[in-house]
C-alpha cells in the first residue's frame, strides 16, 4: 500500500504540474514570438482579402481553429497587435539612438533597462489582451502559445 | 628623430589594435540575448500548405544584430517557381520572414519541402555566430472517397431486405496527417450525371447516395469531395439495375400432376452489364385474360417471389384437380397439344415481390393450353 500511495501521489503531482503548465501564462518573450507570428499571418490574410480571394476567410478560420479562440477574440488579437509594435518600435528607436552614442562600448545596464521596458510593454499588452478576451479563448490561446507555437518557433 | 616617430607610430598602432581587441571582448553581443528561428512546412487548411522560415533576436543585445533568412521551397524535389534562395533581411529588433502559402489543388501533391538558412548578422565588434541550417518536409495527398462504388435501382420505393441496396454509404477521407489542420468539412458534388443519384447531404463527412435512375454505362456517375478547394479524385459510381430475363436450361419442364400439369418456365435475371443476378424479389402482373375457346378455367392470380436459391427461378403454370374444367385439363401429351384455352399479357418486374412494383424487364403472353402452359411473344429487355 505505501507504494501505491506513493504512486498515486506522484501521479497527482504530475497532473497538477501538467495543469499548471497549461494554465501558465506565456512569458513576455513567448508572447512577443506569438505577436510576430500573428503579424505575418495577418499580413497574408489581409493580402488575400485585398485581392478578393475566398481563401482569406478560410485561412482566418484555420487560424481561429488553430488558436482555439472565438471569431470575435481573433479579431481582438489582430486589432491589438499594431499598437504593441508601435510601442516597441519607440523603445527600439530609443535603443538605436543610444547605440549611436555609445559606439562600441554600450553600457549593458542601459541595454538591460531598455529591454526591461520592452518586456514591460509586452506584459502590459498581454494582460490587456487577456482582459479583453473571454477566459475560454485566453486559455486556449495560452495553451497554443505554450505548446504548438513553441514547436515552430525555436 | 624619424626613427622615434616611426617607433611612436608603431606603439600607437599596437595600442589601437589592443583597444579594438578590448572592444570586441567588451561587446560579446550574446549575453542575455536569444536567437530565435523557425523553419517548417505546415498544412494550414485543407488546400493550404505553408512553407516558411524566419529569424529574430530578442534580449539585451537585440539591437546589435539583424536577421537574414534564405529560403528555398520545393515540391517533390523540384524548386517551386521563384523560390530558390529567396532572401529576407530585417532591421534591428525586427523579424526576417519568408513565407508562402500554396494550394495543393493548383500546385500539386507530394512532398513539400523547405530549406532555410537563418543568419544573424552582427554589428561590427560583435562575434559572429553560426547560422542555422534547417530543412523540413510534409507529404500532402488528395482527399478521397471510400465506400462501395455502386447501388441498385429497383424501381424506387423502400430498400428491400434482400441484399440489393438502393442506398449506399460513402465516407470522405481528408487524408490529412496527424499534425495537419484540415478543419474544413468536405463539400460533396456529383459532377457527372447528377440526375442519377441523390446525396443525403452536401457539407458533411459521410454521405448516403440513393439511386434515382439507372446508369447507362459502368461508372458513368462521378462524385467529388472538396476540402477548402482541394478536390478528391473522381469517385466513379454506378447505379445498376435488373435489365432482362433470359431462359435458362431447361427452358421448360412439363410435368404430370394429378389430372393436369405443372409447366415450369425457367429464367435467370441479368443486370445492366450482363451479370446474372442471384436471388432477388420479383413479381408478375397479368392483363385481362382472353379466352381462346369457351372455358370455365379459373384464372391465375398474379404473385411475387421474395427470394430463391441460386440464380434460376421459374414461373409455375399449372392446372390440375379440376374435374369440372371445360375444356378438360390434360396431362402433358406427347407431342403436346396445340389446344389453346386462354391467354393474357404478362409482365415481369424485378426488385420487389409486390405485384406491379420493381423494374419492368419482360413482357410476354401467358398462354395456357389444355395440357401445358407457355410464355410466348417474349420481349426482354423492355426498354
């Protein structure tokens, strides 16, 4: 019986660990990877739609199915992207300006600070998106970013 | 003096070299920095194959690198048009992306491949890192239909329980891999002779075909499924039907029975394509009887047969146990008499034991003589 109890305990811990992994929020870095991925996909959908191709809708439906989100939430994701990139771009421009002045000897603390601000933007954007989506869609999207997307984006 | 100047110049040059080397060490450009890449072929919909490669840098030194991706896409080992070593550059903090979506319906089936070289171009002073070389592939096959490739036309009505079905199940097989996304529901179309069958649904994973009229030739009906525009090969389909009856050996057998006779008229039934049909329900139907002479013979009642063994069946024309018959019934004579009693138009239908239902395959005259019976004026097939 002790063995069995141990086994059950281990099994329980595994289940808990798996559940927590699924529920775990994406890191800002993973969220950034998703934004890049979604931007490329959105570009393709938009290009097709502009050309009047029916495949634009099919591609969008496939993405919706892949993410596991509702159509409305998919639209919210798409709408949220460019403002995030605009904020990131502002930091990037600041970083480039610093790089121009620092030359070959940048202060890594300053770079870290700039990068931290980037991560903060991503965290805030992720949180805003989460609050804007249904819990079901967000859970599905989280699972997608934490599992499927990681396979493709290394 | 000149020598001193030269020496000073040398010292300064060496010192500068050391400064440059120190600079390189001071900016390794990889600390806290992640070099991301992707390279894959994905089925992103029934009729969508996505080949891509991308690279980006994330971290403290992300502004000191620029990604470059060189991509070649192939199908069955052949470079897809315009896709040889396609280069994408991106600026600092951006992602370099090469991506294409192909429609297998237009481009073809087989093994889609992508080869990517993902490079991270460092700023001067940063150490170079090795590029990523990656190749991926994905097999893409057409969807297809499975199921029996034919059903029977038995004149309409419900499906008789005799193994001749006027409905057939068909299943759409998307033929997608485990990791593929083929979320579209198959769209069914009868592309050739759609008037000959009906399908139970248009957008569905499985279907039921019901016969409406017989085929003219084998496989003269074609059915397709389409997933997102990716079509299956044509599924050739046939509506077979009983077509004709033919005498089988022995054609007739006249037997003595009590005071009269049993005349067996043997037949086999054949389908549209000349195949003999084993047990299938059938029935006869009579027109008005016409007396060939004054008689009081009881008229036969039309009947049906639900099944029989093997391929042969027979019509039993009989008259016996009739002492009051006028003219009198006889045992089969040798030679048989030509003493006609009465006759009627007789028609034979296959596919149902209910009189008047099924597919009409023969018309003949049901002729009774005092000592035997015969089918005369046989017309088969009727149509």
